[in-house]
C-alpha cells in the first residue's frame, strides 16, 4: 500500500511539473535515428510539430510539409512525430518509417522517433502541448497530422486539426509574419 501511495504521489508531482512548464525549451526528444535533441537548440526559430502516420488518409501531407521545409527552412523548424495511436496507422519501426518518408515523399525535415501522443503513455511533450491554452480548442489529439505552431519565444501560438494542410494560409501566415 505504501509503495502504491508513493508511486501515485510521484506521478502527480511529475504531471504537475510537466503541465507547469511554459516553454517548449524544457523538453527533449530523440530523432528517428536515435540522436537526442533539446528544443533549446531551436531558440529564436518558429517550430511546427506534427504527429504523423504512414498509413493514414492524411499521409500525403508529408509532401506539403517537405515543401514548407524547403521554402522556409531559415524561418521554421518542422518536426514530424510518428505515432501509432490512431487506427494502428504507424505500425513500423523507426528505420521503416524513415525509409518510407524518404522514398515516398523525399522527407529531409527533422523526424522524431515514434512516440505516443495520446493515452496513458503519452510523451511528456504532447501532454504539455495538449494542455496549453489555444484559441480554437484544447485537450487530446483526435487524429494523425494535428499541427502545433510554436513561437520564437517557445510558446504555443496555435493548434490545428488534421484537415488544415501544412500549406494553408493559417500556417504560411504564421511562418511569414
């Protein structure tokens, strides 16, 4: 019983500390090839985060993400986060996902290792992102290819559902202004 209470207390403290963070720069992630990155590497740049999947109806958005990367690489860092949370649409291992993205969409923007973006094993970054204030909506990610725009100061500027394409006016205006 004492171990269960200790574990529960530890979990509550960790959850509160993650949610209390105000900037993305406190988080780290591993790239798809296993290199650890800190978001502090991207201070002063805008960031676009997208939870991706290789077998989704929205998978062709990789092409628009790559086009954004090629056009605006000096203004924004794009990071894809593969996840298998929705419909089992990202079943592959990291090396398979990386090969798929390069072969089919010529992806050269940064890809993270496969993570959970929903549920009890959610990556701390996505727990934080989903809890941030947003003018449109907050809460859990509903499907693949949701987009999170981060300001040059490391705060969430906007969040868009899957149907908003990477080359939409909302996203390109954010990048250009």
